[in-house]
């Protein structure tokens, strides 16, 4: 019997079983590796602007405490449930281990439709959620960050709420804060920048020149917009982007800096152009060199995987590809080079780690240093994944996850089982 259920949790469990079989992990060790250490459910009552009271359900899952504090984003979305949050926490563990950060994975979220609450209600909900979490988090226990539906402002409210209870400013309680509230230069751009950097590395491997190469990006929030911007800066044509409001297509390449300015001002890509509208359902299967899913999980199922026409699949989102799609991609690995999510979007947690380190030391770095160190970590993880995939003749996702799971397993076995 378990409280974790739903398609996203099943997907994380299914992926883990593939890795556990590959690594021949004994059955009696598997549950200890997969099942989350702690899960917290809270109800967050708030006063609405009209004077009524509304209650929102919030969660935090801390997957494992073996490697150090837990670390992970907070998602505000209607899809959020305990199973989804647990899956995202599990992926964070493998990701942190793969890139060598001293963290276990965590994730949190609130089940809320952001289109139905005002900015004032969002602030109240953010503060109440953090207040409910105070007994369970801390700079050396569990450190939050942004994810879908949350941003620098929400992180600032989290940090302020925690600090008010401590009677002093504790910037290191969350990452992804504004720079003037103890955030780091380069965090806002880190995830998308890392996606673009790794896509560029694969283009070198495949001898694809950026000038004339094309990209398609699903999702134009934090990750998607900065990934598109990075690819645009390399001289590539970003021919299509989509978000929850629709899609835009231009065979000559979209004006990404202008689209970013529009999305920042209006909150979405809607209203950018009347001529460039496109069917969002067709976006993922457009012919292109680099495809970046940067929105939701499970958008590439087996059928979509059969129809992909990209050369490189750079997974900006967490869990965009289902296990059925993975079977298809394994057959198509000579046609499509997969950069799996736990590597591809790890630039975010890498720079969050830098932010935490800087906050603890009260010593801040230049942006050039942040980005240089981010790329160094991504390059090392990329090389390790590629070498492992080649050596064992396994798909990239299996290689990346196997490296992560192996490190966690070694730490657990060496520390032993208490008592
Ligand atoms: P965000 O809220 O900033 O942006 C999400 C984007 O997805 C928005 O543009 C939204 O309109 C779009 N979207 C939502 N539903 C859609 C749909 N059905 N079709 C097309 N687009 C849709 O979120 P984010 O922080 O950019 O996160 C995106 C993904 O990247 C998530 O899977 C998240 O877990 C993952 N991720 C984020 C970070 C980070 O640092 N923010 C780090 C690692 C992974």
C-alpha cells in the first residue's frame, strides 16, 4: 500500500525498474532506493480578495536524505498531486547524483489554477505554504527552488516568510531568488542556457553547423525562453515555439528577443503576431535539428516518438518522454540523439547549488564565473554519460540514470542501514 499513485509516479517507478534491472540491483534493495523518505501534505487556507476563505492543498516530498540536504523546485499548477511531486523528487535525486551535487532530491507544489487567483492571493498562498513547511525545511535540511508556475518573486516571498519566523534574514533557505535578495547572477538563465549549451555540444558531435540549423521549443516560460534565446544566439533559426495559449511558426526563424520581451510583458506568447499562428499539436513533430520540450511531462508518447523528425531531442522539461516512447527512441537512436532530462535541464539545480554556496559563504561571484562553472559541470556529466552509453551499449537515459542511481546506492550501502 502506498500513497503515491498516478501516471507520473508510475513513470518514475517504471524508469527506475529499467535501471535496477540493468544494474542487477537485488530486489530487497530497490524499495529503499525508490520510495521517498518523507512526504508532507498541508492545507493552506487563505483570505481571498472578496473576503471569502479558500483552502489549497500543498505537498513536499523529500526523496532521500543520504547525500546531504534535499533540494528541489516548487510547482504551482492544477496538475499537482502527491504522485507527481514524488516522481519529480525522485528524478531530482538521480539528477543531483549524476552531476555530483551534495543533495538528495525533493519537490513540492500546490494544487492551484493560477489563472483564477490575483497577485495578492498568490502572495498570501505562497507565504502560507512556506509557513506550513517551516518545521520540515531548512538550509541544511531541504532547500526549495522555482518550478512551473513559481518564479523569483515567489522565492522572495518564501525567503521573507521563513526569515520573519527566524528573526533574521536567511537567504540560503531557497534558491532562484532575485539577485538583490541574495540570488545569484545567472540563475534565471541557467536551465535554458544549459539546455542550449548541451544541444550545441551534440551538434558538434553530429557535425551540424548552427548557421542554417533549426530549432523548435515547446513551452516559453523560464526554461523554454532561455533555451530558445541560447539557440538563437548560436545563429540557429528557432522556427516554432508554443505555450499554453498556442503556437507560432516562421520558417525564416522567429524574433526570439522580441518574443521574450512580449512574453515578459504579457505573460504568454498570445498576441505577438496575427500571421504566425500554428497548430500546437503539430509542434513536436515538425522537422528540425533541435527539439526542446520545455513545458510538461509525458508529452512525447510512443506514437509521437514514432513521428518525431528532429535530430536532437533536448529534454528541457522533467519527464517529457514516456517509457513507451523511450522504447521507440531506443530503436531510433541512430536518427535521434537524446539528451535526457536529468542531464539536459540540470543547469538549473547546478546554479541553484552555486546560489546556496554563495549565500552560505556571503561571497558572490561574477556571472562569467557562474556560467563557466555551470558549463564545466554539464560537460563533465555529458562526457560521462556518453562514455557509459557507448561502453555498455545502452540508451542515453539508461546511462544517465544508472550513473545517478549507482552513486546513491553506493552511499546508502556504505553508510549502512540504521540501526
Ligand atoms: P514556467 O512556468 O516558467 O513555464 C512553463 C511554460 O510551459 C509556459 O510557457 C506555459 O505556457 C507552457 N505550457 C504549459 N502548458 C503547456 C502546454 N500544454 N503546451 C505548451 N506549453 C505549455 O516553468 P519552467 O520553470 O520553465 O518549467 C518548465 C519545465 O522545466 C518543467 O517540466 C520543469 O519541471 C522543468 N524544469 C525547470 C527548471 C527551472 O529552473 N525552472 C529546472 C529544471 C527543470
